[in-house]
C-alpha cells in the first residue's frame, strides 16, 4: 500500500528558484513602470541589485544599501574612516564656499569669525589697491594696442569722410540711392531667355495698326459688333501711358497753370486734416466704446465734472458739435459749482451764445476769478472789460489778479485811485504797494512805503524802493542810511540776508539807473556770509563776474569796497585800474591811480600806468611830473629810468633821453640801459659813439646777446661784412644758445659768399646751430628756406620732413609745410596740422589763408580772428587780417581790425620786426607800421608769383 503524500504548503514557492526571465505579475498585466521622477533627468541609471533567487535568499549584509536594507560592511568602514577624518573625501566641492561648507557646516558663525573675515577682506583690498595702477595701465596699454591693430571702420574711413565737406549741393543730390542689394530677402529665380514667338509679334502688330475698313462679320451686323480677336488686351504700354495721364491730370489740379506753383494751402492743410470725419470701422468702434464708458461715468456719478467734460470732448472729436454742446449743458446743470465745466461750455458754445453761457457761469459761481477773467476776455473794448472787472471786484475784492487786470486797463489817474483801494483790500501784496508808490508824488510815495513797511515788515523790496525814491529825488545821502536801516530791520524780524539775492538786486538797481542804491546795497551786503580769509578771493571773483555780465557800476562798487579793506594789495588796485581803463573815463582812472600810489608808493607799475595814461592823453608835462614823483618814491628803479627815457625819446627829445641814460649808467644801470643808450646814438647817427657804448657794454655784460646783435648789425650797415661775421662768431662763443645770432650769421655768410658757395656755408652754420640747439623749429625753418631760395625743392622737402620728425608740434613748421605742398594737398596737410597743434596761431593763420584762396571769406575772417586773439602781440597776423579785410571786407570791418591792432601794440613777428626796428621807422605809430608791412608783404607775394611763373 502506497504511503500518502503530505500536502504542500501554499507558500512553498516563495523559497524556490523562479524560472528564467520571470517577472512577478506579468501574467495578469500588473507590470511596473518607471517615470522620470524616479530616475532623475539626464542621470546614469543606478546599479540595481541582482533579483535572482540567490540574491533574494542571500543574507542582507553584502547587498547594496537601499531603502529598507542595511549598510554594507565596506560602507560602514568608509563612514567610520570619514568620521575619524572629520569630512568626506567624496563630497562635491562648493564653488562659493569652498571646502569650508563641508568642514564647518555644523559650526556656528560667531563674532570672531566675522572679525576674521573682515580682516582678511581688508587685506585683500589693500593688496588689490597696490597693484591697481599697474593693472589699469597694463589694461589701458593692451586696449590701445588692440585698437591700433584692429581699427574701427569709422576710423578707417575718417580721412575720406573728412573730404565730404568739399562736396557741393549738386554733387550731393547726384549721389544715387543705395537701395537694398542684400540677398537675404531675395529668392533665386531661374531666368531663361527664349526667342519671342511669331504669334506674339503678329498680335502686337495687329493691336498697334489702324484699321480703316470693317471686317465681314462686322459688316454683317451693321458694324456694331467688335470681333474678339481685335480687342487690345495685351497692350501694357498703353495701360502705363493711361496711368501716367491720369496722374498728370491729378497733379495739374493741384498746380497753377501759369507759374506751376502749388496752390495747396499749407496753413489750412493741417486744419483740414483735423476736421476730417472718422470713417474707419476701428475708429468708430473705439468712439462707441468710449461713449459707452463715459455714459456710465456720467450716469453713476453725475456730480463728477470731469466726466461731463470728457464726454463733451469725445463728441467734439467725433465731429458732433451740437451733441457736445448738449452734453456740456447737462454737465452745467448737474455741476453748477464747477468752474471747469463752465469754462468748457464757454469754449464749446457758439459765438452768439458764449456771453450768455459765461453770464450763467458767473451767476452760479460769483467768486470764480477764472470765469470773470474769461468774461472780460470776451469783451472787445477796454471800457466794457473794465466794467466787467469792476463788477468782479465787487464779488471778489481780495483778488490780486483782478486788481492787476483792471489797473492795466485804466489811465494813470484812475490807476492811482484803484491802487489805493487795492492796497486796502490786499494789504499783503507788495506789488500793489510798489505800483502805488510809483504813481504817487514824492511825499505821498514816502507815506505809502511807510504803510507798506508796517504791513509787510519782512519784504526787502520796500526798502530798496524807498532808497530808489530818495535817489530819484536827489537825496543820495539818505540812500545808504535807508539800506543799512532796512537790513538791520530785516535781521531783527528774523529774515536771513541772502548775499547773492541782494547782489542781483544791486545789478537790477544799476540797470534801472539807481547807481547810489546799487553802491549802498553792495557796501552793506558784500561781507555777509564770507569768511575773513576768503574775502579777497570772493570779492574779486564777484567783481569779475559782474564785469562779464555788463554790470560795470556793481563791479566798481565791489572794487571800491574791497580797496577800503585791502589798501595795500597791488593786484586789486591793478584790477580796479583795468576796469576804469576799459569802462571809465581818463579822469576816474587818474584819480584811482593817484589814490593807489598814495597807499602803495613802491609799486612801479602803478606809477608807470599813470604816466602812460597822461602821455596817451597828450599831457607830456604831467607824465614827466608823475615820473619825477615816482623817482622820488623809488630812487633806484630802473623801470622808472627807462620809462622816462622812452617818454623823452618818443617825443623827439633825444638830448633829454641821452642825459637820463647817462645818469642811469653812472648809477650802475643794467644791460638794458646800455642797449637803450646805443639805440639813441643809432637814432642820432653817431656811429662812433654807438660803437663805443656797445664795446663798453659788452665788456661789462658779455653774455647779453642783444648787444652782440646790435654791434654786428652796425658793422653790416657800414659795409664791414668780415668784421660783422667775426662779431657774430665772437657773440656765439659767449651765447651759444642764442638763435637770432645763429640766424644772423647764416644769413650773412650766405650773402657774403654769393650764389655758388653761400648755400654750403649757410648749411654748415645752420647744421652746427642745430647740433648745439636741438629741437629748435626756427633753425630748421631757416635751413628749409635757404634751400628753397636756391631752387632746391627736393632738399627743402627732405629737410622739412626731418624737421617735422624732430619738432612734431611746432606751429611755425606746420604753417610753412602747408604753404610748401601743392595746392590740392593743402587741405589734408592743414587737417593734420590742426590735429597736432589746434591752438597754435601760426596754424590758424595758415588755414585762414587757405580759406581766403578758396574764396570762403566768412571762414577766413573767423580763423584770422582766432589767430589774432591767441597772439595779439604778433604783428604778422594783424597784417594778413587787415590785408584780407581791405580786399574783401566792409569799411566797418577794416576799422575794427585797425583799431584792435593799435590797441594791441604788436611788437613781434618776422616781417613786423624787420620794418618796425628799422632806423627810419623808429618813431612811426602802429598804424603806419601796419600799412608799411602790408605793402612789403604784397611785394613779396608778387615776386613769389613771378618766380613760380
């Protein structure tokens, strides 16, 4: 008998090995799924544990760590090791916190940590600041180097763009439009060219030909039917001609048939546009929406005036004026106390109804100033306007605007009466008080101002007006007292004195002609708010600013007060004297200088200025007397001696001048005294005495180059050329850096040795001069001119190029270079010169000559003016400017240039000095020298032109 088999447990399969590729639940469709949130975006899949039966039955120890499972032995050892180290080697590095985020994540951030961080931050800043200048310089150098190697497109085309200003208007108009030649928006099309078919040519011929007979089909129906083949449907030329005809007809309607001028009204054109009705659907829709919205506003809040105004303006924009009038009428009924609604109703009302509307408005709001002013504006004549304004004042007696309006319409007598009533109704408005004071008599005006002062105790204008009133009536002594009393009173009332505001009041008083009031205001307020150490600087600056603004009396008052404080400051006396010289009279200047030398008797310049002014006024004895007083005050002053000599010498008193210089030499005069002594003898023609004085002067002052120059020129005049050369060479031994001596020697050797050998000798001298005096533009220019005189143009150009390399910012060389290049290249050369030395007067004069040659007279005048403004002491620029004005300017311009040249008294300039220092021209005035130099320049230009031809 077989033994019974025991039943298997229902859960035995859990311990058995599953079949291969078994997935639990797959048979009944209960499969699992994985979402992105389970695995994370773009991450590598984790190492999943082995799901085989051995793995399931295996102990949990070696399995990977996961949810619900314990840690492996290796991981536990690794964690123990990390705990001993205090950090995890596999942790991710934090780019902001570094490793500290892991090391000290659990530590507290206390005050010591904060202080340590602050110390390290300060150290970092200090170290960074030490290298900052070097780093910034290196960065700047790298940027400049990069920009030099990679220039912008605008810089590459700068030279070409600079030439665009030479284009005329016609040339600009002839430039074609660029259009869009890019391939971005163009589709490539395949173009094929085939011969025209004969059928199309035949059809075109038939369309163009004139048929004089009907075809059979047309004759069959009586000629009323057109054959389809004869209909011109492809004549595109005719269609284009027709469109052109229609367009020309439209243009003819807009043009005058006689003159061809437009007859479109330019003023009424925009008005017509504004009056165009709205026709587009979108605009009508917007209007309807706005209308509904505003209707809701006016219905929900009918007492809101701006809703009615907006609704009325909407209808006005829509072109429905009657509807707008009705809308604003309802607004007036709903908001009768709103002046804006009434003003809008007045604007929208017709010319017939406008007065009725404004009458209802002022009846509804009798206290509205705007409505009363609008009612007065609607009237035509002044009498009716006055009645309306008086009616308004009955309702609003305290309105300053209404009082001003009614006073403006009244005559003087009525205005006085009205202002008397106005100050009673509006006692706190200073304008009404001042207007009444101006209309009253002297006595009544004082009473009015006293009442105004009681009502308005903090108003400075009342005190200033009172001072002007006293000055106007001849009581100048009271002006200062009134201003002083007023300032004290205002300070007692607690009003701060604003120095700048009071100075503006002083300037206003000067413009009004109240000079004493202006001076009193300055005297009493100029010290307010100024520190003691800043007084001189501040007051002088104030005076100069007033002088620039044209307030001469204010500036004079400031200087007058400043000189009472700083009696011994020579600079302030000189500034005050310059003010009197330019804007005062000779008498006021003389009085000021007399006062100045009383306080500063040792100031040579003040004595000399006083003597010169007397001399210019023609009073030579007074000038002598001033110089005698100056000599008594300053006995050993060389300037006084030389001024006395010049006075006698210029007034043709050579004996007096000789005696003065002899006394000055006896008392140990300087080299200038010896030079002036030689000049006097040269003037008198005493060559032996001149030579003796020069020899004695050179023994005492061997390093004074002017004495060597004068001695060499003396030998040249006498024809002793070898002795002159020896003199110049001896002078150069004592003065090797004297450029005029080198130039004189070079010119002399060129003249002595003739055309054949003179140039080489001059070259040698100038080369030696350049070696001893490098980077000197005058020596380079002399060498260039020497080559040009002998026709060596190429050598001259080479020398000029070398000169420009050695002296790149020399204006004299740039000006000569501009004249040397051919005429087409002068503009570009002048632009380069202007870049290198934009404020050099030689360059400015050269550019002005270019404009002159191009017949751009306004620009030439402007550049000449800049040149003489920068260098008023150079006579050559004045000569060119005056010559230009004589040829192309008006008589007014010519006189202006001549007067400015005389005032500047130029002393320098190559061509100017050649004429002015000649013996025969020593006493000529500036005007005569100017004209002589101009004649010499004209002859030189004429010879140059003949040489070129």
